[in-house]
C-alpha cells in the first residue's frame, strides 16, 4: 500500500549577476529587467521593473530588501547586511501586491544612501515571496507518495557603482585532478578589491613541448568583494602521462572595471 506524506518545501530561485535576461519562474511570474545597475557616485538613485503574471490564476506576493553573496562554490546565499550592502537603503512600493492572471504592474524603487558613500561597489536585492504555494506530488520509488507545497522565492539584484572603485584580484592554486574517468582543471579566484569581479577567459593546457593540447573556455566567473571563488572545468582531451602546463587568463566583463588576471602552473600526470 502506498503511503502519502505532506511536506512543505521552500524553493529559492536566486536570480544572480550571471543573468542578463528576463526572469521566468515556471512560466508564471516574469520580471523585467532581471537585475538593476545604478550609479551611486552622486548619491541617491531610482529605478523600476515590471512584474508580469503569465499564468491563469491570481498571484499574491510580499517583497522585502535583502543582502546576499556568491559563495566559494558558486551558490547564492542570503546574508546579514555589511559595509557593502545597499539593502538597508532600498525603498520601494508596493511591498505586497496581487497580480490577476495575464496582467502586469510596475515596482518602483529608490536607493537612498545614509551618510557619505564610500568608494566601493554596493549591492542588495528585492526578494519576492509568494503568499501561497503550488501543490506538487512526488514518488520516491518505494511506494511513498509525497504531497509537496512549493514556494518559489525570487531575488532581483540591485548593484550600485561608485566612480573610482578599485577592482583587483588574483588567481590561486591552479591544479589538475582526476576524478574517476574524468580530468578537471581547478583554480581559485581571490577578489582583493572593493568591487565585484565578473570575469571570463580561458585556460590553455600545454604539453612538455609547448604545444596547446586543449583550450578551455571559462565564462561567468563571479567573485564577490573580499571573497574567493572556486573555478572547475572538465578537460575533454585525454592526457597521457607526462608534464603539462596550465595557463589561465581572465578578464573583466564590465566596462567600468579594467582587470586582467594571468597565472600558470606546471603539473605532472
């Protein structure tokens, strides 16, 4: 006999600095734009985004300002406010709203700094929490049926830039490791500046003769201020036993940040 269990599941959908398109949460809630960039050099900034309910049922949401970071492993994590947070400066309206089916509304916000703005990049987000969840049924393969209520939490990041902010970093601990039947490149990126590093680039794997045996594209590497980020990518080319060199080259994707990071290391397989 199958047994049914009732569970409550909170699903966080954190829309990060990696996204530059619309937010689409299970084709129900669409937010444009997915993130907001503001200029804080002169202090106060304003903006707005549009929320659309593309579903067939009424949706009710509650909003609040929060702070977050990207962890070393690349996960988004909500954290308490710190010296880089603008969450405490975000004012917006409405804070709770109802969206009938196939309608949209605009959410306006202001970023109002308290005191003098330091020369650094700030960030925060507006979190949208649904006031009702979606019912989902799942089976574990052992005859148990689970009734889940899912809440999809959406985070819309807001970034504040200040002229003169220092952007800097370094590449650490390049290594090549074999896991089962696959080979991976590992390296760390340490952000030593006062603004978020948004990087892309490549890693060349060279054999003992200096021939490039593989070039790996590295994209969407986000290292938050004063944080470390681990980079991992699979090496597709089979590497015979021998000596190799890994050469990592990363550059900023932001026009306001002129950062290039280069490092290399030898290894033996």
